[in-house]
């Protein structure tokens, strides 16, 4: 089973990209994991209609709960060095309180994640 759930704050505004027939929203989440001075930074990809909703309603600093699958990729940088990263392909993103007691609700679920 490949399942990840985390809660954290967005480190910057989400960016939406059009990849052919599907929209993809890229976000970076800081998860504190009990260590306020050493957060874990995780890239999250959201797909389809949920991607559009995230890009429209989320912004830097907003708290989110993300559930999805852990992904790993490798590539060669422009300098020739090998690079790699773990990220999350989100199945679900919940918008959490933005600090003033208001909630914006759920972004919904992605029908299929590839």
C-alpha cells in the first residue's frame, strides 16, 4: 500500500499548469512533524478540477491536509548533476482554517490520479 497523509502550511502560492488535457496544480507544503525549527518541505501535485480549485482558493500560509500517494523521480540537472525528489500525488486536499476561524471547505476529490 502506498498512502501518505500530512497536514502543513503552503510555503508559496500554488501554481497551475496545463499539461495537455489535464490541469496540474503544484504546491509546496511545510510539515513540522513535531519539530518547529526543522520543517519537512514536500512538493504536492493536484490534478483535474481539484487542481483548479486549489489554485483559485489557496495561497501562501494556508493550512491544508493532503492525502495521496508517494512518488519518486530522478533527473539530470542542467549542470549534469543527478537529482531526485520524493513528492505526493494528491488524491484529496482539504482546506483547513486560515487562522481567523473561517473555513473554505473541501477542494473535492480527484476521480483518477496518474
